[in-house]
C-alpha cells in the first residue's frame, strides 16, 4: 500500500505523483465500461492540453465549461490545470440567465459545452450568449470530441500557483445575481485532502461520482481520490436503479452525494433484498455526502437496513470542507452532528450579544458559524461583497447557525441567510421573488424552503393576490419563471395562495418563519397538482 499524498501544490503535481505511485490502478470507469488508469488519464489529459494550447489557451486564460459528469469533463478540467488556465465550471442544469452572467463577469475566452444533451441545445444557448458579448470568445462542443495535439508542444507545467486564482465557482446567495467565488489549486487541494483524511479512504476503495462534476464537490472529490489512490465510477445521468447495478458491478465501496441520494439508495437496497435476497451494492462500506440537512432517522434507517454508516459533511462553495463525519465516529455523532471540523479548518461559533456585540459561544451554545483555514476562498469576483463576508479577524461569515459540542463535533441548527438548499444546490429566495413580483396577479410574495425527504428542501412560493385579481395558478407561476430565464430547479414545486395579507412585522417585513410553521404542517402538494412540469424537472 502506497502512502497518501497530502502535500501537492497543484492539481497537475498531484496527478503526476499519483501516476508515479500507482500508474496502472483504475482511476475512472463509466456506465458503459470505458475506463482509464491513472497513467492513461494523465497521458490523454496532456494530449487534450496540447490541443487547447493550439486553440490559444495558455496560463491565465479564462475558460468556462458547462458539461455533464463524464470522463471527457474530467479530462478537460485537468488539461486546463496542466496549462494553468482559470476555470469557471458551471453545472449543466443552469441556463441562459446564469450561464450568460458568469461568462460576462469572468471574461471567458473559451466556452466548452456538450452540444445537444438531454434534449437541450447547449450549443445554441452558448452561441447566442457569445454573439452578444463585449469581448471575443469561442465556443467548443467538447462532449466527446476534445481537441488533441502532440504533448511535446506543451510548456512546463506550473510548479505552483502561489495562491493565484485558478477556479471561479458561482453560488446563489441572498441577492439575485450569482456570486463568483475565487479559489486557487491550493485551497481546493486543502479541502480534498481534509476529506481524504476524515474518510480513511485507501487504494483498495472504489468511489462514485453521480453528482454534477462542475459542482465544487467535483475537484474536492477528485483530490480525495488522487491523494488516497482510489478510483471512481462516473454516472452521467443518475437513475438509482441503473446506478446500483453499475456500482455493484465495479465493487463500489463509497457512494452518496446528499440526503436525497441516501433515500434513493435505501429504496433500491430494499427492493434488492426483497427480490434477490442480497444488498444492492454488496461491497459498500460507507455512504458519504453533504449539501443538505441529514435527518437522524435517515442515518439510523441506513445503518439498520444497509449495515453501513452515513458519514455526512458540511461545506460550501466558499469553503468546500468545513466539517465531516468519519467512519470512526459513534452512531450518535454520525446521526446527530455534521461531523468534526476537518484538518486545517478553524471553526468558531460566535454568539451575538443583546447590544449587538459579538463573543465566542461556549460549547453547546448556538451562534453563527465562522471559518478560516487553507481551504477558504480568497474573495468574490465582485470585491464589494468581501467587506460583509469576513469579520475583523478574517473569518468567513457562513451565515449558518450551529453548535460545537464538548466532543468537538459541529451541529448545524439553522441559517441566517435566506437560502434554500435543494438537492445540495443553493437557491436564492429573492431571485425567485423578484420574478413573481412581475406577475400582475401577485400583490406580495415570499419564497421559503420546506423540509423534503427527497430534495433536502423543496421550494415553496407563498403569494398574496393583487386585490380584484383571480388567484395565480401553478401553471401561470411556472410559465412566468421559465419565461424569465430561471433554471428549472429554481421554479417552486409548491404554490400557496395565502388567505389574506401575508404576516408582517412592525416594519412590514414578511415573517417567513410564520409561513414555514403553517406550510411545514400542511405537507407537499400532490403530483397531480404539479402536473407535467414536475415530470420534466425530475428528468434533470
């Protein structure tokens, strides 16, 4: 067994050292059986890097890529790392509004897209965006036809990024426009190494990537793989029944993604045990993920039925790893906390005093979670956002509420920010509200997140009707949101017409906690009410 690699300075150095240690071990395999060893992957990534160099991509060139989870996507990303380009990954579920904003703000000179994929014409969308830019940019259909050239044409790989920005990720916050988050290779490597340390992965493991690789969790997980020396199965379009068959075939030992994935694996495992008398993923030893709250009952159901622990974690685009459960933790810690702060991450709980002052919260006392460490981002692409993002000690204000226990484990208790986390993705309530307010039937609107076992949270729009108007219908709401360019996952799954004026405080601010109290009890709307839109949304 080789030693883990925890001190690489760049993604390419990490890959090179992994190839030197275990060149012939499987690195990536997909549903069709295509696979690459670490050495094969490195060699092919160099050819792609040379092809991109021939297109004019060099160190510092801003490149946006909007690609599904696929071997070519990982190759393209590492080829860009080989050149020292500045990457702007965008999850493939986003559309013109978000993609266009990111391309314009980053000044992307190349936009890599999958062409027509899953029924949507990404090439047409990107072409329209590029045609309207104030700067010159090229579009490249890179789904299965990445450019290649002779690696001998490549300059030496950058030895260190020196903290230079190499990654631009966008996250929805409390404002309508996405926020660009600046990362270096070093900050993303620090997060991935911390995850590897917490999970005790080794070269004998087989992981899985069924979530969008363009998510901040993509490089996070890839660093974990390269540091520990294990390979992973890639799933391009996640279907739980098909995924467990693929995972079983390739001996996956770690699966997961988020609470929604845990629920789906539970159901597939139940069906497999009933029909075939065996677990759905026989080699599985741990489920792991994050991105959404994990109810304790989910942990205990997985442990009882599947016989494996759920090692859940907490992170965000600005700080990919903050805390993480470990297979070494007790059942109580894994079920009721979000893990221990990871290696290198300093987590503080800050309580607000009645006079507006701040003080460290004692163990067991709730406060705002603030973080610092080498995995923390360096700031936003819009520097005006930095002032409120960091406190006087340079700690990042997460906007989340939590408690540090006497055992050092972190438990999240709520959020200061008005964000809905649906299937691990942050959704700005204000962005949706701004769209709803443009409809003539909407007098006032509040968008809230409600607990949902499949999604973590579902998006619920609560509307106060304009006097004299008919009630807004579900179909009218969907039409308005899509017409405004909102991505499908941002369109509310639930619409409620409030019987009277929305509850407000003395300053007329809508009291969203009152609405949550009402509609958490009511439960989700029926599938019949959601109609065809939900069926389309679930396909994404």
